[in-house]
């Protein structure tokens, strides 16, 4: 499949076709797997010591060196279109991959291999995927990463949650990204998954406590309680609303204006947590007013005292009306000064 064809292919088409068909033939992979394998081999022959994606862009301040190395290897294999290497990081006995925005779920190592093997063999040479930030450890972590447009025709900037077993194999990977930021209009259909394997959790108690306390405060509109959990210079980011607020004073004013309209505000609830003592994140069920949106994800960074020093929320704002979206963006503005 050449670059022009790929530009006409959406992430929804690629993932849904692969998930439903579950075979190499479904993606038209005849002859492509061999080509992709040869391309990976040539890359290796030219020097595997060099990362196939931009170096020096990954924030690893809130993760262990071990998990940073694991994700570097995972995304190196993905960027080299090395399906065997990529799949080696998934558990053969218990794994699930879900795109929470598209509502696509694939369970079991073989189902994932049936999708990723032909898909990675078919993508153009300039299709790369690289990490921007990793928060957590080798038990579970949040990862912010980029899929360049050559993968799906649009740039995807995801903030995902990944859970590992005791052998550092992935048992659960759930992608969260904003369709509007990728200029994609997503929809929620009747086939949206009801089971996200939320019980598959392997998080440190410190990040679980922080996540539960924060979402409890958000769900009740308790602005003072929310900022009491944060460091003085906390950074609040909303990737979907393109909002960034710094400091507890600004944050509390923002929450007073915004919590009633944010999908992770009143009516939202924590579903799953991931991460280490340094941070991680949590998935939440969306507030009823955000329907048809079902879920979102918030990354948390913790300081040495267990306070939240940075939180980053992502959800699919393409599911909201343009008026509702613009209202969310406008909530970042301070009140007029007299």
C-alpha cells in the first residue's frame, strides 16, 4: 500500500477491518509481509543502535529506567515495522488491546498478531511511532505517544494506559486520543465494548489513592478539595480542550468555572488506575452530559510528597457538538478585569 492509499485510509477503517476479520487477507497483506520483513532486516543491517524515531523528545522524569527501556524497545519495533518484535511484548496467555475512541477491542495474542503482522508490513517506510512522555513503572504506566500520518492518514497523539504482568508482558493496552485534534469525526455505535478489562490492574497504592481522591473531588465539584491534593505549581492540561493552567490559584478558579461542563467533572467516576509512586493515571467514565462519550483518561505526575504536580486529561471531543466544544475551550479564559 503506497503513501497515497494510506492517506485515504482512516484509523477506524484499518482497526475495524483488522479486528472484525482477524486475518492477514482482510488487510490485503498478500506479498506485503515479506516486503515489510525485508525492510526491517535492512534497517537492522544498517545499524540497530540508532532509534528509528526522534531522540531526546521523551520525558522520563516520572518513570523508572526499566519501563523507559521497555517502551523504547516496543516503539522501536513498531517504527521498524517489526511485527514479531512488537508482538513479543504482549502476553501470549492474557492480553487485550482497545481503542477507546473507536470502540475497537481485540482480545488474545493471536487476534492482535493477526492484525499487527499484516498491518505493520503494509505501512509506508515513513510511518513511525514514538514516545513523548512515560509515567509509571514496569507494572503499569501511562504513555503519551505519536503515530505519524503515514500510519493511518492522520496524525494520532494518544495518551494510553498499559498494564504488564510479572514477566513484563502487556496484558492490557487502551488507547485514548482526541478525534477533533486529529481532524476526525468519530461516532459511538451499538458495538462499543462493554468490557474494558478494568479489573486488570497492577498499580502502586500511592497513585491509586491520588486518583481516587482527585476524581472524588471532581465528581462532587469540590474545587478546594481537588487543589488540596496538588503541589503549589501544579500544571493542569486538557489535551482535547487545548487548555493549560498553572498553579493552584489558577487551577481552583478554572475548576470553579469548568468542572460542571468537563466530562470528568460531576457524574464521572474512576474505572481503572495505572502507575507507580511517581505517578501514572486513571481512566474514568464520562459525565452523563458528555454523552455519547463513554470514557476518558487522565495522566497524573506525583511529587516527592505524593502531591499531584501535573495532570493531563484526554477524551474524544469530536463526540461533542461544536458549540459544546467551544464552550469548553472558552472556560480557560479568566473573568474580565474591572
